[in-house]
C-alpha cells in the first residue's frame, strides 16, 4: 500500500463532512427533495416514528412529483417485522411501510434483505445512500434519535461524497445483488414469501455474498496528481472477507499513527493482535470509544434495569482489562484512549485512519459480530497528499468536545462499583461462562 491505490479518482473538494445528527437530518431530506434520477437508501431500519415518517413520506412525495425517479430502500428483512427491543406491542415497521404505500398512487420499492435466518446470527449492516451522483455515507439508520428529532441524539460520522462513478458502482451492486437476483423480498407489498421460500433465498444469497464484489473502473492516479482514490469494499463471513482483510492490512501497515473509532470495545482477536503489534513497533494509537453511558443499551434508572442493559457493562469490563494490559503504552504516550459522553446521548462512530493517509469509512463496529456474522461494507480512501487532513482535524475537534482522555485503567469503574443489579447479573454470567458466549454476538 505504499504506492497510490488504483481506484475511483476523487477530489478532496468533493467530500463534505457533516458534524451533527441534526445536519444529517437536514441533508437527508434536502437530498431527497432535490434528486432528479435516483435515490437508493440503505439502512438497518427505517423506523415508524416521526423521523421515519418524515423520510418515507418525502420519498413518496418525490416519486409523485417525478414518476421517473428510481427510488429503492433496502433494510434488514427480519428487523422490519418486529417492534423495538422491550416493546411487546410493536408490530414492526412493515405495517408502517404498507400503510404509507396505500396513500400514494406512484409506488417506491422497499426491500428487506434476509442475511441470515435469525437476526442474532447476522443482519443487513450495509451503509450508503445515493442521491443522483451524491453518496451520503454514514453508519446511522433512520429514526428519531439518529436524526435528533427530540432531546436525545446518536452521534455518527457523516461523509457526503460527490462521485458519479462511485454512486454508479453502489447502485449496480444493489441492483444486481439484491433486486435482479430476486433474493430480497419487497416489504411494502401485500404478500411475502413463505418461510421455506425465505430459507431458500437466504441460502442463495449467502452463497452469492461470499463472492460478489463492487464493479468499477479502477484508475491509477498520476504520481503528481492532487486527487484521492476510493475503493468500495464488501464484507461477509469470516473467510475471504474483503473488508476485514483491508482493515487488518491498514492497521498492519501503519507506521506513524493510527486512529480508530468504535462505539463498543470488543475487538475481534485478529484486530487485537494487529493493534498490539502496532503499539510494539511504535505506532501512536488513538482509540475513540463511547463511554458505557453513551451506549444505546445503557439503562440509567436501576429500577428499570433489564437483562439487555448488561451489554454496556460487559464492554467496559473488556476495555478496562485491555487498558490494564497496555498501561505501559498509555504511560509512554503511545496509546491514547478517549471516552465520549455527552449528557444522555449515544455514540455510534466507526472507522479507521492510518498515517493520516488511509481512511476506512464503514459501519463495521469492529467487534466479532461485524467480523463474521453481519453483512458489512466500507470505503477505502487513499489520500496520498493528505488533502483530507484539515477536514479530519475539524471532524475530530467536534467529536473531542465531549471526550475524556484516559490516563489509567483505574479511571474506569470496577465491577464492585457498579449498581447492584448489573453487578449481580455480571457475576451470574461469569459463573456460567455465558459472558464468553455473549462476546461473540456483541
């Protein structure tokens, strides 16, 4: 990776970074309203709430105004058919999609991608929204919190990229892999395939995803060119996973500095090994992580604590153990860990930057689940001239307004300091060694 990467040429001036969930919400609606030829939206879910209703109605209204507008939405098949965790009355978002569809004469297509037979075993975690020749790349889905519709928000990264070639590559991938293959049922129509049919679709889709790649015309930039190069990546399964391989290579070949964003600290073993090796060879590593209180599963009120609320505590115990083992690197300033927390808001940032040149934008949480179960994707940007450095610096300045630098593992709470209910549950999980199993799915 020393030479400039052959990929899709890109200029730094064609990249705009949004800094807040509110900016993301504004940009999303604006891009929908201004699109002329195509809108392809991918998200884990498009929720039946105020934000989701605004976005879905905006899509239908755009279609009514311009019937030739190609509008496709891709969400997780299983996630769309259940309510929120803890909401037993929830009927799922599919009913919402059907209701809205019945209100308009010109229809759009909402596809459910069935990655696995059960959500626990893997979900649709593909990222990227295309509006004509603009790619809005973010790990955020579409609901009230991601779009900061009320008091709370969930912070993500938001890259708006102008590139006809990159957008065409995304659209072709989505069309060929999920639409023309007929392996992703349409959710906003009256009938769905039966269980056996879905099982067969999943079987075929899993086989396809192990071999499919983005198609694009790769160009080798001229040595003196000011342009960047971007390569879209797909990641599925533990073997021959293109995104996983690129994540590892980026970390392994870093020489000066390495920046990692992850909402939860539960790194896959290969990534952990590569990270330790980077520290040993003198690479300055900065990890920006969400505090346990910035986890979307954190339950502040102990009286309302439920089993799902143990997840942030498991992540914190993993982080504390890592910091304790690597304390010498913290002491000699090679390892910097920053915890993000802002009131009761949550943190959802992901990505890697190596030597201020190689950028991986992704929805991958850098955990075992993302590494081997979910369907992920990403963008590898080669910025040989460091044209994106001012943009990255500005992005970090906003993020670090709410981070705390950790100078010792002792700054993190120990299990004895946890509230009684999380403390008891953690003890039970450890005694039964269930915590080890849980780590594989978190």
